[in-house]
C-alpha cells in the first residue's frame, strides 16, 4: 500500500512538471495564472495522499489553507488588472 | 541517503542560485525574487537539520525561527517592492543603470 | 522508495528557482516563483514541518502572490508599441554589454561555483549536536501548551516573537515612508460582478473561521498566531478587492490600535511579570496556557492589520501614477 | 489486503487518470477558454476521486468531513475562478479589438 501511495505522489508531481510547459508557452497572464491553479489543485491532491501515507492528519489543514487562498490570486488578478484596461482605453 | 541530506544539499544549491540572481538579475522584481529564494535556501537548511535532530518530535527551535523568518522576509519583500515601484514611478527605470 | 518523491521535489525546486531567475519575461518569472513557493511548501511537508508548511502555503499562495501580481501590473508595458520599443532598446543594450561584461560574468560564474562547493561541503559536514530537542521536551509541561513549536514561539523564545511583530510593523512604516501616509481616503472601484461579490461574501467568514481554528489548534498541533494572522490578513485583502477598503471606514485611532495591539500587550505582559520578580516574558506555568492564547489572538490581529495595511498602501501607490502623468 | 484498501486503490487510480487528462488538456487545447474547461472540470473530478479514496482509506469521520470540505472549497474556488478568468480574458480581448478598429 505504501508503495502505491508513493507511486501516486510521484505521478502527481510529474503532472506538475508537465504543467510547467504552459507557464513557458502561455501567451497571456491568464494562462499562466491557470497553471498556478493547476499546481494548487495537484498539490492539494498530493497533500491528501501524503496525509494517508504518513498518517498525519494535520496535513489536511495545510490543504485547506491552500484552497481557501487559491481564490485570492484569481480575484487579485481580475481586480488589479481590470483597472489597467480602464487606463489604456 | 536520508531525507534530510537531500534537502540540505538542495538548500545549498538554492542559496547559491539566489546569490547569483541577486548579482546577475537586472530587473528589480527579479532581484527581489532572488533574495526570497536565498532566504528559502536558508530556511530549508534549518528545517532539514531540525528533522535530523528529531527525538519524539522534530527540533522545534528551528521551526519557530523559520516561521518568524518567513513573515519577516515577507515584510522586507513588501518594503523592497514599494521601493522598486516608487523608483519606477519617479524615474521610469526598471533596473539599476550606470549610464546617467 | 519514498526517497523518489524527495529527489523529484528537490530537482523541481532547483529547476523552478533557476528558471524563475532566467526567464526572459517578467510574468513568466513571477508565476514560476509562485510554483516555487508551492514546491517549497510540499518540501516542508516532507520534512515534517507542518507549521512551516501552513505558513508558507498562506504566504506563497496568498499574500506574496497578490503583492507580486500588483507589482507586475505596474511594471508590464502599457502598449504593444511601447513594448516593442522596450525590447529593441533592451536588445541593443544587451548586445553592447555582451562584450564588455564577459569578464565580470566569467568571474561571477567561477565565484558562484566555488561558493557552491564550499556551501555543499559545509552543509554535508555539519556536526551532530543533538539540537535543542531534548531541552524543549523536558520543559514542555511548564510551557502551558502541548505543541512544541508554539511553546518555543510564545514561551521559550517569546522575545524573538515580540521583536518579530515589531519588524512587521517596521515594514509597514517603511512602506508608509516610501509611499506616503495619506492613503486611505480614495474610494476604490467596487466589485461590479455579482458573482465576485458572492465569492468574497462566502470566503470572508470561511477565512475567519479557519484562521480562528488554526489559532485555537495551535495549542496542541500545527497552527498558531502567524498562520491565523496571514489568513485574517487575507480577509482584509479580499474586502479591499470587493470595494470595502477596511482602513477607509475604520476610524483612524482604531486602525492604529489594531496595528499596535499585539506589540503593546506582549510588552506589557512581559514587564508586568518582570515587575513581579520573574524574567522578561516569563509566565507562571499555572496561567501560561490562557496568557499564551490571549497573546496569540492579539498578535494575530496585529499581523493581519499590518499585512492588510501593507497591501492597501502598495495597491494605492500606483493609483497616483496616472494623475501624476496627467499633471505633467 | 483489506477491502477498503482495494476501494482506495481503485479510486486513486481513477483520480490520477483524470488529473493526467486535465494536464494534457491544459497543454494541448488551442485557446484559453477550452483550457479553462479542461483544468477546472477534469482536475476537480480527479481531486474528488482522490479525496474519496483517501476518505475511505483514513476511515475517520472527522477526517472524512474535513476532506469533504476541502473538495467543496476547491469546487467553489475553481468554478468561480473559471468564470472570472474567462470574463477577464473576454473583456481584455474586446478592448483590444476596439482599439484595433478605432
């Protein structure tokens, strides 16, 4: 069972590595932000798997911290960059 | 090879990367990022040796130092960002230049 | 077998750090830096430092991210035309410098390589001293809390923590000094999107409750004042985005009170017990748990207020710029 | 091997499959809107399966409640962020087009 958990974590980490390509290519800022969301979701999954593997339930608190703050970046991007459009118009 | 050895070696590499970035990066924001990476290397070193010295729990003193350190690093990064943006507002410069 | 995760995580961290400094565009480097923060948080989970991981997750995913996005908007070129000009200027600059800077760069690379070798050797050969784990373990029952990290933060090394709250306040003052202090008056563009307003309304109590949960759980497990402070600071930032900048409707004296509350109460408590004959920041073990909880709550409020103020100030700073250019 | 481990393994494998699908979608889809779709739908489904698998494996009611809340918050955050990012991008493109025309 432990081996299986390790395989799943490594697989999810490799997923993050694949997603990095989009940070490089992504033409707009929104694309890059999207990739950060991908990292956030994948990290939450890794943390859940780790919580089972290490039998450390406090890791769930780390995961909650990740996802209550995930929306902050998006709202930040939308609100901060909206004003820029107003300026350039 | 133990877990802490991997991370302590990584911490040295991260510190050197950050140091190189502080010297070589041109843009203000990249310089700030480089200092934070340097700090991350130092924190990683602390925490990895805290894990080595674990008895029933990992050594709590480095953990406490790192928590305070992270918040202080954020405060200083905010100050650096404020300075960089003020410089950009006043002069339009994005990096330190010699020709002026 | 589990070493595989660590090796992969270490390589990922080093790669992200390197690429965030080498990336050609600024937005690439900033977003790679966010990813670096997340990788670091995972690394701390692997090292068993759950407190540090929560702090790092809150800081990297929330506060620093918003600060950098805000700054990135300031530095990104306004127009495509301007951007083209900028790139041509940069190209000419780099072409000119590539010859004259060859020697310094070579020296830099050599020096860094040498330094890397020294650092690796030093890290490899750090002697085993045993650390302070045993001391912390024996003194833990007297501290009033069950979680060793909280005990160190707020009892054994309370002096550090007190000064550290002061450093955050100092950071705020420095930002004020750079950006100007008469900031909080201008109204901010409200969230015109109904969905966004609902999201902000939903996440404000969630952030508050989770912060309070972390604060309370800090007594017996990972969590505590700093994590709660950052989460509560995120509330202020969210409200700021939603068009309710906290400091514009809170009276000024109350704002100042919130900012200094943690620092002042901490110091007062320390001196009170010093007057009673103890050392500075030494609590009687009978009341230590309650006192630590109160101190932590006030410290978290102060940290949250300071982080919100730093963000509000930085966000407002660039708003002056179009006015400046219009006046010119 | 216990029955709950078998269930957990199956759920985790399915979750990993959806994560892979989401990542490939983010890499291969042509424009931002379809990429948003791939990311916020497939990845959340993957996270849901992994969360269910871990809730079955850990088998403690409190932890299961917490895991459920993690999944719920992620759903909320990513669905709203999908909408916000799409709207943001559309407005940006509109203003860009207007500028090119005018």
